[in-house]
C-alpha cells in the first residue's frame, strides 16, 4: 500500500499553486447529469479518486462517460434509460454516491429506485434520514430491504415544503435534484448555502435558461418544477478546501504561498482566522496569497455551515496551530468525530487534548518525524502538514484517503521544494 515519505523540517516554503476544481462541487454536478435528456460537459474537473468513482457509478447506470485528463473535462451522455439500481460495491467506497438517490428519483419518480445505503464513515454517524424525509415530503414512499433504500412515487412527485432539522450539504443537493421535475413548487427551509450547492443551482438554472431555483430568504430555497433539461455545460468552481490546505503549507512553514483559481469569497471565515493569527492575506478575484510571519498568534475558532469556518478545513488549521506558541481552541460543531488527526499529530510531538467537541492545542517549539496513519481525507492532509514541519523523516500510511480529494499532491508539494516521496 502506498505511503508518503516526508523529510523535514521544510521552512519558509514559497511558491504558487494552481488550485483544482472542487471535488464536493463536481460530485453533485456529475450526479445531476442523470436529470438531462442528452449530454452535459463539465470543465475544471478535479480527476481525484472520488470523482472517478462517481463516473464509474454513472457508467454502471448506463451513461457514457468521456474523460479528458489533459483538458480537465468530463462529458456524460445519456443515450438510454438509466438502470435504477445503485450497487453496493461502488457506493460503499464513497458516501457521495447517495446523491444518486435524488437524481434518479427526480428523473424516474414513478419507477422503483434501489440505492445501496451508503452507511457511516470515519467522521462519525452520517445518516441520510433528512434526505429521506425530504423525498417523502414530495410524495415518495421509502423502504429499506437487504441494505437497499427503495424509493418511488406512484403518482409522481409534488412540490412541498421541507425544513432540514440541521443544515445538510448533500441533503440539500439531493432534494434540489428530486424537485427539479416535481409538479408545483418545492420550498426547502434551513437549506445549505455552501458554495458547492450554489454551483449546482447555477448549473441547473443556466441549463434551463430560467431561474427556476432561487433563494427567497437567507436559508429558504424555492424550486419551481420544470418540464425537462436537455443539455448543459459548466465550469466547476475552485476547491476552497484544497486551496486552504495549500495556503496552510505556507503558514506552517512560515513562508509565502499564492493559490490561483480560487474565489476568496468562498473562504471568508478561514481568511479572517488566518489574519487574526497574524498572517498577511492578499486577494484578487481568483487568487489568495498568504504571507506568514515568523511569530504567529494562537487562535480560537468554531466550525459551522458556510459562511462559517468549514469543518473540512478544521483539521488542517489544527495541524498549523500545533506549531504556534500559546493555547488555541477549536470547537467542532458539524461532525461528532472530526478530531482524528489529533492523536497522529501528538505522535509528532504536538500537544492536543480533546474533550467532547473541543480541542485545546498548546503550540510546541518543535515537532519530530514519526510513522503516522491517516483515517480520512482531511486528517491525511493535517498529518502531511505536521510531517512537513517536523524534524526528520515521517511516513504517512493509508494515503489512499488523500488520493480521494487532492489531485497530484506529491507533484504539487515537490514543486514548492518540499521533500516528499511516494513509497510502497
Ligand atoms: C458534505 O458532506 C461534504 N461531502 C463533507 O466533505 C463535509 O465535511 C460536509 O458536507 C460538511 O460541510 C461532500 O460534499 C461530498 P452534511 P455531507 O449532510 O453532505 C448530519 C470531505 O472531506 N446529518 O452537510 O454528507 C450529519 O451527520 C467531506 O470532502 C444528519 O444527521 O454532510 C452532520 O452532522 C467529508 N442526517 C451534519 O448533518 C442527514 O440526513 C452535516 O452533514 C444528513 C446530515
């Protein structure tokens, strides 16, 4: 199994990184291809493992998928009716496969849709109860049999009002896709406003030439059912989580990094927190530059749905804070187990203590290389950051988690002068 071998300490890293398209935007956009009669073309796609898995799922359902790595494009063509069974073998490796429920139900509401339940993951319980409750409010019947969610609406879907008990990103995307062809209007209350959700909305609106999906309140979303979607094309937004991860390579090494192909407005809280720590931030419409002073300040922050600090960026900043003199505090409010990087960073000599949803980090003068293991995508990046700053060699195991969301990471880091190798 592949590992990263990282030699540190890497100090004062400087350079520019071209940010890839957003994985978490690309996944619902790909799922939404099911709603179209003909074909869709996505550009600026990140060809990471999760995106390729979603492409395999679409192929399995009968779509034609053409990928150009050189042009970073994916074309999906729907020649025939989709198969209506989303198999366990693919969905079990990627939770975002649950997005196919909403798309298939939206397109084929009167048929029976079978979707293997995507289950929990290492971030804690990740149920789809809100998604199902949303589908039911549109008139769908739900059953669970042999591990498969079965959905159908004999008389078609009819618009209704559904309030998410807690903001859910894929839940909102799923309910939008289910509502596109529903009769009348659907109102989603307490909807997610994550940039990735807005990206899906703008793709669907532009593909129909009418603004049939719109926010009528801060978290109130209205979807006026339309007749059909034929074809569409869209440029995926830059990945705000990957962008923050790369900026933090600059911060942990007290260097200067510019990230291109990212809208700074997608990371308002993250940039504010970096400024509070004493980093100098410069932005343009599509780039962010961070210049980290030698002496940074500890900081307290909380995760919450956008526009607050993203839970995905939390472990990344946690890694940085292990090297910042003084006591920092993090409150995690989205997932129940989002501090998985902490014991691994402690292996490198960090001092992080966890109590319920709060982490206290006491910054250390030095970290020391060690053998570590990653347990999810973002904690893998946090461990990589710690290893970059640590004195000596670190081996990061289970980096397959990393391949799920960061495109050609070793190549990007090497270009910045970081000593990283992929070993078996
Ligand atoms: C998306 O997951 C992202 N994944 C996650 O990124 C991200 O961490 C998360 O949103 C929060 O921002 C994709 O976009 C593919 P949620 P999602 O539904 O949509 C609870 C990464 O590293 N909940 O917004 O699955 C849930 O348990 C990944 O790229 C229910 O209780 O997350 C959580 O506490 C990891 N019932 C909270 O809501 C439900 O039916 C928010 O989850 C749905 C959610």
